[in-house]
C-alpha cells in the first residue's frame, strides 16, 4: 500500500517526495519517504480520521498488519539534512562583565 496522493509533499531541503505522519508514541510529526520500502523500520497507516500514523517496527511487533506499509524515516535518507545541533550549551564568556553591581 502507498500513501494517498494528497498526503505527499516535497522535502524543503532535497525536494524528495515525503509525507508527514503522527507518531503513535507521542503524537509528534515525522517525515517519511513517500515510497514504501522493505528496508524501512517504521510501519505507516491511514487512520479513520484521514491522518497518517506511524509506529516503530520492533522485535516485539515485527509484523506489518493489513492496511499498513513499511516506510523509511526521511531523516535517514535526506541528501541534504539540516545541520546537527549540539546538546551542550556553549561556555559563556565572562570577558567584559562588571565586577560591581550597577549603581543608579
């Protein structure tokens, strides 16, 4: 099965066809490659409300149920991914800090 044509859009960075789905774990949006693939690690399906939902294919639930298709997250295949953000905050410089409190 494939996503419906009205769900497919283009990636802003690489212009590849993608579709957005809501994760079953926390309801966040996740971009998926529009073409189903056997190497994908997520299963996507269209819910009764017309939205796409995605869940992880795990060892505990490896089967693809009727109505689902196997897809790859687009973050894994994007040819021009966004720059990675550092988890650490940069050290703040103390140069130029007044040693005494402000006086009025």
